[in-house]
C-alpha cells in the first residue's frame, strides 16, 4: 500500500509514522520544514478537560503515548504535568463545568470541580473573588512541541518514511469514475506521486488541499497570538496552565521565570491567508492579554514586561472539533483541530493508520468527526473549553 501524507506538522508526522509502522510505503510532503508552522507556534498543552466525550477520548488515547514518549521515541520533550486550571466567572459557565467534570470522571479522567478558594492551592496569587467555580486536573500539563516533532520525525524516518521537505503539493490526482470520485495520488513541484491513499494533514491549509480533490471542507485558518512576559511577581513553575474561560485569557509558567500569556479577545474572527498572515505579535493585543491575565491573578500588573511574542494559525471548524474520516475514496482527512492538534496527534496518527490499512477506525469511534455532520440538521457537537 502506498500512502502520501500532506503536511509535516505533528499530525502529519504521527500519521506517517503509524502508517509506516503498520506496513505502508509512506511519502510525506511538506511545503516548508518539518513542524515549523502551526505546531511550532502552539502553547504545547496536553489535557483531558474537554466538554465533549469525543475530545476526551482523543486525549486519553493520546495520553498513553505522551506518558511513554521519552521511552518509546528517545526524546525528552520537556513534558511537565503541573495540571490545568479552568476558571468560571459566570454561573452558567460554572454549571457547565459540573457537567464536564461528571462526564470526564465517567470516562476515567480525574478532574475535580472546586471552589475558587480551593483553586488558590494550585495558583496562589489567583484573584479568587473574581470567580465562582473552577475545575482542576493534576494529570494535565504541557510539553515542547518542537521536541515532540523531533521524536516523531526520527521514528518516521527509521520506519522507512520518505520525508520530503520543501515539496509543495500543487494538485490532488482524481480518477472520475462512473459512480464515484477516487483519489489516486498527488502532483508536486517535483513530479507526480501515485498512491492508494492521500492523507490530508495540512492543518490551516487543509481546505485548500481538499479543494484540489473537489471537496469543500469547513476548515478555516484563524490567527492566534502568544506573548512571553516577565511577571511582576514570581510565577512558580508548578502553577498550572490557567484558563479564564469567560474572558478567553490564559497563562502558564515558562522557563527562567517568564510566563506564556495568550488568548483570543476580539469579537470577530476572520479567516486569514495562511501563506501571507502576520507572524509577529500585535503590541496592542499583548497589552490586552497582560491586562486580562492581571485581572485573573496577581502575578501580572502594569509593570509586567512584554518580552516577545508571535502569531500562528488555528485550523478552525464551526464546532471546534476535527474532521477525521475517509472523505472520499482514497482521501483521508485529519485536520481542523481548532487549536488541539498537538495534544491529539498521537491518537490521530493511529486512527489514520487504521482508516487506511484496516478500512475503519477502532481506537476511538470517530463517527462524530465525519464532515457530514456539517450537512445534517440537529444538535451541534460543540467544544466549549476553547481559549
């Protein structure tokens, strides 16, 4: 079986590795360098505190790999389990937290619903009087995405994957049969590659790749920003990644006493050109991010110094869930993670291998992640724990 994987971020590398490990002949095509686009610009979060069962299941299946990553891949990816702390200002958000924790507990996740005062045990300078409830999971944490990319890239090459960087996919080959469209490979700047399957793991560029195959997928490139800040008070390294869900603000400790501060605060969220967006941080946004963090915890105030920052892309779907499926015969889609692609990459790669090699997914029931959900009427599957 010949498979072409389009996209050299963490999802594409994971897919390529598990496909090769399952016996497929795999070629990975990446327009630039491995892991230098959305993966390198992520906050590196790894958590199980989601608001839908499918996302929790993806987290649990991925956690098995992340927990054993150094042993299996030979790379210390600086995985720090200092927990995730979600905060609610509004009673409606707090009530949703109760349901989320009950669902997570039913699936085996050790999340807790706690008071804001109890949350100060994990985040001592939290402005507890601003909040009405919180959830905490000590097993959540974060890692260095660049180191994880190195681990997957090395294992993929060892497994026989033909990794082609600086190789842009310019078209998807389609056989227009009498009854259905069948994907047969890709066209690149360096020539044609025929394949039994093409895996679309192109992240914010995934809709473009799908369009080459005559498929319309609602995956939108949206710009997100992160700033590096010197806190005014020392931010201990064991403070969890803290999310003020009602304002969209979040922060976590970084090395050497700095803090990573982020969030999306604008009411509008337009698509951007994935090849021409501004990768540098907006200083006005950074000032707002620090103000929001200061309203959450006393680690930040008007004297906190903004050191640097950057912007990257989320690949966003209308319900903040990925599309994982065989979209048309020969085209497997693994994209649209809406900011959760890094942490769900291990499970996704295994699911892609199952879809190609076995013809169906068994690790996790991916039926809810079919793109056909956007065509149907009925209750939406919406992930609400998004920052």
